[in-house]
């Protein structure tokens, strides 16, 4: 089967192709429909409650949940957009990175839909999708911008000339991702899973200047060698030692101040490095995406410092920060607009898909 098609080749297209996006990289089954930069439907089925009892994601549980939710979520999204599967012009699916079992469910399902409908298939990069979704909210991207993608599993700094064809990774986390560090600190403070939102809420009641926690890779030789990389394991260890010291003395931990000081340290590092990248590469726009971009202190600090430096910050609403089908459909739509050839039907999943690949 010849799967190379131009923009004009999509059947039934009135304006721009209708893209079905499927996201199953972790614990949420997301399905969305996008035409151009317009979101028509976005439906998500989450299995987070099933993982809460374990204090983290259980891959097998997540995979089974995707199997159960896949068809109902597809049907719900099509109904919400008031379209039929036959109206879809192309299918985009997360090929990586993510949990291999979860990815396999989504990719296998997307391949089946592509074969059944004869529509082209695009296997896309989950992390880059977190940046691409902003086009559905704030419109077309500028010619060049910096993107900061922060989530439970990823902390990446990207230089973007074209979201479909021109993405360069400037830096990444060398150990814990920002969201992962928040979950671990949440456990240290006895907060429910997932820790991120709970630490964020608690931090708002504390004093961010009461405890000065370390900022990794921001000084001396570390900063010179890793200007755009991140490290949060040392910060997490510093918090653990601080909490343990109170416990050893039999004193109550000042949890709100700990959360506030920790949150301030993470946000400070993320914003400092992102804006440094903007200055170095002559960008006046910073796009922030990923689950951790819902963090209130990150949003406040980014807006405050960016305004001082004449940089526009674009952060999508919280509903588009966590994993969702809209981000995958948005990136698929960008690939179709760019004229990118579809992926092959034997495309593999890649749990460690590098940011050098927008599309598998």
C-alpha cells in the first residue's frame, strides 16, 4: 500500500484534514479530534485511582486499563465531535516515550484503525506533543521559540524552529524529573499520591524563604558543563535530610515551609535555565507544557521573570497539561501540514524515544 499522501489527498476534507489523536503512554487513555489548529473533541479515561493504593504507577495495571478504555474512549470522542470514524483523514498515536505496555496498547489499536480505514498513521513523540498542544489554545507558534516540557517523567528544554520538523534538545534532567521529585517529596511529607498537587497546595500556605534548599547545576563548573540540564536528586536528598533531622529530634516537621522552599527551588531552576536559553538563542517566546506546568509557583515565577526580560510565556490551561489526546492530535496535525510522510505500519514502540525524533 502506498502511504505517502499530500495535503490535498485527504478524502472528505473541506478545509484541513481531520486528525484522530491517541495517547496511552502512561495511565491515561486520551483520544481527541483536531482539524488544523481547532480542537473538536478531547476525551480522557484515567486509571490514576487504581494506582493510588500502590503509591505509584503499576505498568501492568495501566496496560489493562488502556485495553478496557480504548474503544469506549474512541467512541466517546467521535460522538463529541459529531463525526464518524470514516470522516477521519489521518491517525496520530504516541509511539514513545512511555511505559512499553501502555504504548503497545495504543500503537496496536491505532494500527488496527489505520488498516481498517485505509488512513495514514503517524507515530509521534509524547514529549514534543506536550509543547504542540499549545497551538490549539494560543494559535500558531512564532518562527522560533524555546519550549520547557516538565512532567512526572520528563524535564526537557527544547529549541523549536518548527514543531514538526525543527526540534533540537538543549537539555534534560540527568536524574529525577521535576514531577517525580515532587511525588517523592510528597511521600516524605506524608501526603497522598500523586504528590505534586498536594505539595503545591501545601506550599502556598508556607514561607518560600524560610528554608533555602540547593539549586542543582546552577553554579560554577556544573553550570558551565550543563547550562540547560537539570538535576533534582540532590534537592530531594536535602529535603529528606531536613525532614529526618526533625524526626530524630522528635519535633514536628514544618511541612508547609518545607513544601514552599522545595517548590521555590524547583521553579527557580526551571525558569532560570529556560529564560537563559531564550536569551542565548534570541527567542522572545517561551512555551511551557507537561503535567508539572500546572504548578502554581512555576506559572507565577515564569510570568514574573519573563515580563522583566521581555519574553512572552505561553502555558496551556491545566486540562491540557496532563497527558491527553489533544496533544497527540495537535502534533499529528502539524506533521500533516508540514507534508511529512506517514509512519510505516510496522512502526515500533520506543519507551525511551529520543527528542531527536518528532515522528517514529
